[in-house]
C-alpha cells in the first residue's frame, strides 16, 4: 500500500532516483571521485523528477534561452 501511494504521488521523483541509482551504480566501483559524481547524478535525477511531479516545466527555460540566442547571435543580420 505504501509503495502504491508513493508511486501515485511522486512518480517522477521515483523514476529520477531509480534511474540515477542505476546509472551511478556503474560508477561506484571506480573510486571516491566517481562516487561524488554518482551523488551529483542522484541529485539531478531527484530534481528533474521533482519538477515533473510539480508540473513546473523544464529545468532549463528553453524558450527564453532560444530568444536570447536569437537576439544575441543572428546569423543573417
């Protein structure tokens, strides 16, 4: 029952953390610095899942970035 409620309320976070743990498990055998990299992957996976759960959109504001790049570097002036 607990797992169903967890899955229903925090689906994105669970997927993000599981993916990060899976990917970081590969790196855990290679040393301390790679373990810190695994922690970074875990944090990124959790944060991306949290944004998905809260429907806050993307972590990167793609539209604003595209508009800024278009005004900054117009290929045909």
